[in-house]
C-alpha cells in the first residue's frame, strides 16, 4: 500500500483482481479506480537498491550476495535477504557491535541469545572468536542464521532454543531481546557468563533501562559500558571474577 497523499492511496493486489463492487458497497465515500501494471520483481529491485552499511569502526554489512565492499580494511558480514531481524540498520544491533568493539580483548567464546539473522554471532567469529554458539526460539530465525553463517564461512553452532538450553559458560553473551524477555530469562543469561566475562544486553526501551540494570546489579554484574540513542539502551555488564570480588 502506497500513500500518495493523505487522501490518496495506491494498493497493489498481486495477480488477483479484488472485487471492486464489494469494496464500493462497504466504503461508499471512497473513489476507486483499477488499473493493470506490469509485474515487478520486488526481490530484484531490492537487490539493486541495497548498499554496504558501515557499522562501528570494524564492520561493514553487505545486505545482498551480489554487492562488494569498498572498505577492504573492514570485516564484511554478508547477509541473505531474509525475514529474520538483524540487518545492522537498527540501533540495537549496531550498538551491540560497537559494544563488542569496546571489550578489552577478543573473547575466546561467545553465546548469541536471540540471534535473529545471526549477524552478531557471525561478526564475533569473523573478528577472531574461535568458539561461537547462537540460539533463537524461532526456528525460521535459526534457518536464516545458518544461511548467514554458511555464506560467511563462519563456524557458528546454532540451536533452536534459549539461554536455559545450554550448560556451557562463555566469555561474552549477546542478548538483543526486548526488555520484558530479558527480565524473564536474566538468571539463565547470567549463568551463561563466565567469571570476568561480559553480557551485552540490548533491546531495552529507554524507560526500562533502570529496571533491567537493577536486575543486573542484583545478579552481581557491574556496568562496564552503556549507550543509548534516546529510544534504546545497550548495556555491557561484567561478571565479577572470584579474584576481583575478593580484592
Ligand atoms: C531483536 S532480534 C535480535 C536479532 C539479532 N541478534 C540482532 O542483534 O540484530 C531478537 C531475536 O530474539 C529472538 N527471541 C525472542 N525471545 C527469545 C527467547 N526467549 N529466547 C531466544 N530467542 C528469543 C527473536 O526470535 C528474535 O530473532
């Protein structure tokens, strides 16, 4: 549906012509006109319009299999146009990658909870993390994440499920999930972080920042970094290691 002006709309109906008479009876005040148009290959048109997207200092997202990066010094993350969240355009995804760049050293293991397209997991692998596990409770997201990993030659293990379905702990855990879900699964997320490791949490709307941070503090995490665009928060919390807790 295309808004030409506040009172004029163009509605694309695919190949089946809708019943204009039925519509007229239902909305008698609306002027209706019908015209045929040649079919448009929207997928091909999308591919023509997409461009590389620089994210943070180190990454560039290539949202199509065809385009090349002009920034050879940046790590390219190639995405399959799919329906999973995580194109790099949304603040929460981009700020997770910036938070990752701010870690003191490259983590040796990463767990991406709510991986969507797989963008964060793949970025971590391509940036030198040797062990990357990702999960999503949406099977379709996992399918797309597997495709993203294959397209980038990234060795990422992808599971359908959530933070509670894994026993291991990791140097860094990503969780770009809405605040309500974060609050719900926080004990599982926290249990996945190794002592001294980091939890990068995003998807936290501005008014929920304090609540979620209080949950983190009560779970013996401390704020390492926080960033916001006024609408969303991204926190990096650090789990105390037994040594730092005792000192
Ligand atoms: C906002 S997207 C983030 C995608 C990607 N990680 C990014 O940063 O762009 C959140 C993802 O979390 C998944 N999700 C929601 N609740 C979940 C849960 N309890 N456990 C695992 N995944 C979950 C959704 O299916 C969705 O793919």
